[in-house]
C-alpha cells in the first residue's frame, strides 16, 4: 500500500467512524458499520455495510444513516451512491 493509499484509507475510516457515531446516537437499532474498497479503484469500489440490531428499519432511518455516510464522505471529496450502502442484521 502506497503512502497515498494509506492516507486515503485513513480519511475514509475517520469519515465513516464519524458517521457511525452519529448514527448510533440517533437510531437505537443501529449498531455499527464497516466498509470494503479497492483503493486503486475509488470511489466506485467503495461499499459500506451497516449492521442493525433489528431489521427492517424504517425508510426514514435508512435515509438518515445513508445521508450521514454520504455527508461525511463528501466532506473528504468522496462521492458514494446510496446503492453502495447495504443494511444487514447483526
């Protein structure tokens, strides 16, 4: 992994951690999130998996979590499509 890739990976982790912490405060059912990415093919390869205690969650909750993720990633100039965000049960 190059220095640039390490820097990008760290920025993504920090942004997603912030989104995760905000989501945990606002949505009781939300537990945690993780991501996968090919750092050489960003942002297309970035996928985020959100884990919830119970599914289904409401459309409003799904929209809120997705918005938090999209907002935090856009702050570091990464665009992610809502379709790249999956919601799964723990």
